[in-house]
C-alpha cells in the first residue's frame, strides 16, 4: 500500500527502446523514416478520399477514419519515442504520461471497433448487394463512426480514472518507450488489482466482440464469394477482403498476444517489441495494405495527379 506522505511524481523517466548508445542514432533515423511515411500515406489517403467524389462511399469513409486513427495513433507514440533516442534524461511529465495513456487506450479501442465495422460493411456489400444501399447509408455510416468513437472515449475514461488513483512512491522509471498499462502497474506502490481486472474485462469485451464480428462476417463473405461466377467480381471481392484480413490479423493478433498471454510468459522486453509493432509499424502498413491492390484508390490517385498536372 502507498504510504500516507506519498506525493505524486511530477515526471516519469522512460527507459526507451534500448540503452545501447551505438543503436540510438540508427534507430532514430529508422523510426523517423517510418513516422514520415506513416503521416504522408495516411494523410494522403484522407485527402484523396475527401477530394474524389467516386470514393464518397461508406467503405472509404471507414477507411478515411482508419487512416485518421492511425495518423493520430502514431503521433501520440512516435515523437516521444524519437526524443528518447536523443535525450540523456528520457523524461515525460506526469500530465503528459496520463494524456498519452488516455490517447493510446482511446485509439487502440477505436481501431479495434473500426476494423469490426469495416468487416460488417464488406459483409453487407458482398452478401446483401441489393439491400446494401438501404443498410449502409451515409447517415448510418457516420452514426456507427460516432458510436465507436464514443465507446472508445468512455472506455479510455474508465481506465485513465483508475490510473489516476494509483500511487508511485517507490519508483518513477517506466520500463517502456511510452506510458502503457503493464510498466505503469509494475511501478505502482498501490494495489493494481482493480485496474488489471478492468483491463481484462473491457479488453476481452472489445477485442473478442470485434474478432467474433470479423470472423462471422468473413465466413459469410467467403461462402458468398466462392459462388460468384464472374471472375472480375470474384477477384474484386477477394482483393478487398484479403487486404482487410491482412490488416485485421496484424492488429488483433498483436493485441491478443500482448494482453491475453499467461502471466508467467510476460516479459517487458518482449512487450516493447510487440508494442512497437502495433503502435508504430501497423499504422504505416495499413494505408499500403488497403491501397496496393485497390483499383478504385489507384484510379482516384491517377485522376488527382492528372488534375494537378492540368492546373499546374
């Protein structure tokens, strides 16, 4: 238990990704490049969907929100991580740590729910093509987006409120490159049992409901696609679904591995590597995964380039 005269630390010290001096600058350059690519591709996709009228459909509205989430996600984590490669004292203020934690939880759950909604959208488009315009109107689409952001916000509020009640008397050194659950719970001088229970309950609720929605949607999609006679329609459906399944597998696979592994298998060093994958690498990969085999996005890009050249 925390002692009565324990005061809240004004700063935390982040251990960073590595303490090897020889790796600091090379890693800084690598992750700066990744962050730059992440911002350019995600913001570029947001702009492309905004300006191209042919992409003003529910599928691309969801993709636009995924790109927005990934761009913000990366911005919440990566700049501070880049700073730890250059600073001798890798500090983050208490308020900064709390805000980073709140944003991280908010964006993780948002992406989790968004991927589920995108899977349902593909199910409706492929399995119920005649009813799709009535099922997934723009109004319904934006209500779903607002709903999932609201759920993610409330979830993050619950976890952050729990974190604010913890005391950190014995140590302020966070063994990570950002403020995540496990390293903060590890240095808490007060009981984290309730916090861990909330993480497990809400994590299970959101992650498992998302995975179940995605699995059911894709079972029906696959059963429908194999019955499509048109090779062109079959290729288009498989192309879209393959991209989504790749993104879903990367994100949910990493989350499940991170937060639902047995306690005796937990390792903070392994935790850092897996965290790096879904907070830094996946936000860079998502726009590439969704665009590289997507003819509509490629055509929209060609139209945008042609228009830019014409008016230059």
